[in-house]
C-alpha cells in the first residue's frame, strides 16, 4: 500500500510540474496584459507537433526540442502580438476574447489540414524505460519532462525577480500608467510578455508530447487544464502557479488510481466548475485583479 501511495504521489508531482508550465504563460499574459488568451492551448498543441516533426524528420530528441521551442515560439508570439494584439489590446475584453478565439480556431483548423486528426506519439529511447528506486518504479519520460518543467519554472521565476526586464514587467503589471511615466516602453514590453507566454506554451507542448498522445483536437483539453491552473493559483506568482499545477497533478493521479478512467477528467472538470462558482465572476474577477 505504501509503495502504491509513493508511486501515486511521485506520478502526480511530475504531472503537476508539466501542468504548471502549461498554465504559466497564460497566467503571465492574463496578469500583465489583461488578455484572456484562449488561443494559448493552440500554441501548446503546436509545440507538441514542433517536437514531433523535429523527431520524425531530423531525429532530434524531445529534450533538445524543449529548449529549441522557447526561442522559436517567443519569436512567433512577438509576431502574433505585432500583427494582431496591437489592434485589440485597447478594445473591450469581449472583442479581444473573440479575436483570440478566432485565432485558436484558425490554428486548430490549419493544424488539422497539415497533420489530420490522427493521434501522434513521440517514442524516444527512454519512453518505455523506468527508473527503479527500491520498490518504486518511475517512468523515465515523466521524470525527464517534469525536470525540464521545473527548470523552466525556476528560470522564469529568476528572470522576473532578478533581471531589469523582469522588474519592468512586474512594474507594468502593477500599474501600467506609472510604468509609462518612468519611461518604460510599454508597447515593446508587452510584445516581450506575450512572446514569453507563447514560449512557455511551446515548451509545455513539447513536455506534454513526451508523456501523452496528441492531435490537433487535444488543445481543448490543454485549454481546460491551463485555465484550471490559472484559476486555482491566481495571478502574479510563479510559486502559486507551481503549487496549483502540483495540486492538479496529484488530484489526477489519485483519481486515476482509485476511480474508473472515465471519471478522471470528470473530477477535474467538476473542480474547474466549482472554482468558477466560488469565484462567482470567474475569469472576469481574475482579470480585474490583474489590472
């Protein structure tokens, strides 16, 4: 029984680390810019196919793809910001939400054309291997994906806390007008913020693809997971996002162990609904607090 409990907790923690980075970029964009980026999960899905294509065509290990995804998706995020968000960031939240929803649908449809709706997997050399610690068996692929997620979370925390750009981002999140008054280029910094959010999404997509099968349609599932992390952890804290991800990972692991598989996702969706009900105003309340 203790061995099984140790496995459940370990598995939940590793999943939670991955879920934390899936929600980290969404939390950043929502908290700093006040934009509900429902297209976030579409970029997560693109990150999965980015790793898949590099593995299929070039034989690149997903670990390498994880680090390659960050600059590639950062650039993609800044392009999307320049082309689209500069036109909607000052309009009403409902118009911005519709625009991001349209972007999500566009990306999903283009991805379906490119890759069809077939489910893909990435099978690296360590995919089916396990690390044995006494009587505890840990899937190496989850251990590697969790470790990569933890590294990204720590780097992200250090960037926001100790770098000049990170401090400027936090200042802009606290008071945009005050940031402007002290000479911060808010428009350029907003491009950086959105780029960082999409970079996190791309890296999360690679980590998720190491562990789970994926297709263009799975982005809907990752959207729910990312919002669950944000709503549970709140905004403005990398640590809270990490804790929220760990809670969700542990809950999924416990549900998988003790409930029929069909009920696992039901538990998590019910949790999402309960949190939204308890917050009453849901995402609107979150956005108001961020601004």
